C-alpha cells in the first residue's frame, strides 16, 4: 500500500522515497496491516491509488511471476492504523537517543549510483 499510494505523484515507486512522506500519508489516510496486500516489487501503471491498490484479496491459485492478475482480485474493507505523532531528526547521537527513549526509528538514505 505504501509503494502504491504514497509514491503515485513523484514517480519513485519501488525506486525509493522519503520516510517522512510515508508518515504524513499514514497520519492523514491510515494504513492497513501487511496481510492486506503483499509487496510484489513492481510499480503501478497509473498515477492514482484506488481501493484495490490499498487492500485486496485474490482467487487461488496465486498469480504467476511477472503477471498482475488484477482481474482475479477485488478490493476489501480493512482496519486503518494511524500515526499520531511523527518528526524528523538527524545525526548519530540523536538517533541513539531516540532509540533509547522511544524504540525503533525509520531512516532514509540517498542511495546514488556511487553508493551502489
């Protein structure tokens, strides 16, 4: 859902994104748990996020690799989970302090060709 719905306007999709955008989206729209739609490692062919892109169920057997099989799937209702507070910080000491005080954090890095 995050790849499908958060990155529809900036063309990032599976190619990256900004964790801050994810938290902003979840605060405003909510997010489903991971059983709602599994990550399939491909970008949507459209610039919108419809109900089926957020949570779906599909008929058996599973779709063959390389196919989307959307015609065998349908949108389903789901419980939405929200974040009530999110903020940014940077630096090693700030990350350590945040981990100690509040637990897990999310991080983003600029992974350029030189990085790889």
